[in-house]
C-alpha cells in the first residue's frame, strides 16, 4: 500500500536479508561475480544474545591471514561488514543492553486486612518506578560521567523497559509474590558489572524500605555497548583521524564510509548532480538499541582490518502490528550493496 510492504518482520529484517541476497543475484544476472570473497550470513539469536553470529563460521568474524604484504596493505583485502538492519543511515555506535529478572516476595493476607499484608505486585511496580529514576540519571549528559559523546544531541538515548510482569493467585488475596523482567540500556564504555551494581543497589534499597524480599537474576542480553566507527563518532569524520601511515592512503573506516556514501548516491538517483547531493546527505549516527554488529567492532576486532556498520531499508513501527518497509528504500539498499561489492571487491566476468 502506497509503496510500502506491511507485516510483522517486513522491515526488521526480512527486507534487509532480501536486499543483501538479491544484491549478489543482481550482479550474477548482469553477468558478473565478485572479485573478492563475499559472505552472506543469516543467523538466529541476533535479537537476544548475538550467539548466532558467534556460532557462524570463524571467517565471518575474523579476517583471513595473508602472507602477502601487498595484500595486507590493500584496503580491499580487509573486511567490510554491512548488516542491513532497518536503519536508512550509517550507524556509528550502539547501546549496551542488559536483561534481568526480579522476584519480589511480599506478605499474603485476605483483602479484609490488606494493611496486614504486603502486596508484591504493587511492590514490583514501585521498584520499577525507582529504577526509572536511575534511567533519568543515566540520560543527564551534564551530570553523568558515563555519557558517551556519540549520543550528544540524541533525545533520551538510554531506555529501560518493563517487558513482562506476573504474580498473584486471585483478586481477593493480597499477592505474596511477583516477578518482572526488564531491559536496561547503557552507553558504550560502561561495563556490564557497573550497570548491575547500579540496578541492584537501586532495587535493593527500595525493597528494604518497603519491607520486600528481592532476588535478581540475569539471562538473555549481556551486551556491551560498542562504537562501530570511531572516526565518525559525532557524525562527521574526526579532524585528528589518521589515514594509513601518513602516506595519503585513506584509512579503512574512511574508505568504507565514503564507498557506502557514493554507492548510496548512485543507487538512489539517476542524475549525477543529485547523486552527489544524496551521497553527502546520508546521515551517520548512533542507534539506541543493539545488535550483533558489536562482535565485528573494535570490542573484538582490529579496526584497521575490519570496518562494520548497519545500513538497511527504511522501516516504521518495527516489532509492531503495523510494521512496514519502503519498497523504494529496499530497492535502493539492494542496489547500494551491489555497487559496494563492485567497488570494494571488484567484479569478474561470469563464465558460462
């Protein structure tokens, strides 16, 4: 409808998967094959842990060794990773994410004596309310030493979410137990242990004041935040970012970003003048969620050998019942990836 495809998962991220597959299909149908190695990798458990990426073949995560000094110094012998998440821009950084489960125990009683009991469901809601104070503290740039400059100018980048709650037996008893599960976001550079200490001290202090017993456990996401493109942390290339050895060669990140920009411009416009304008206007900015791009970033990789970002079709209301993706954007991203393969790997004629 109106140039958009609707459906759960259409944008996040079936459209991105289609784009990267059909970029290679399009090259093949045009009679070409990549001159270098191209890996298409689709995995499970990207959303919750990233374990799918870690379980993929090692050569998708680590650059192959080369005995050729010339090849080692050639930017195109180094690895470029484009993850087609539903972001129509070049992603520079991503948040850390922690999931936890809180088990709250109160004191049961009949409703005729509610004051004699301690309502665990009401207590759980109060505990989460206390946690939201921590969320606001995390978001205050001037007062928070943990704030990361990549997120300057982003409205409320740190988000906590109460995702699940259950408790009680029936309407006429004060419930003695309640559990809730929540998601906590935090900036790159902040350790998971620091976040756990903040969460635990906040919740235990509030639980003690309310006379509640509390147990906290962790499962699912234990994801560090990550800066994917350190040379572009504020959306523009750092003035002090060094190119290769002062030889005039562009750094890997610069080559990577400029190639995506150029290819996006060519893909999204047929006019050369518009191509230039479009190329310059493709934004570079962070995301306030996370994905498995962190495993390809400087957290685990040498940024002089591996460059990574997320870039994919424009989508709306992802994870919602009216999720949709722009068909034009999906076409443009497909063409951009195909052109990127051409420029990064080179092409060879396909043999019959």
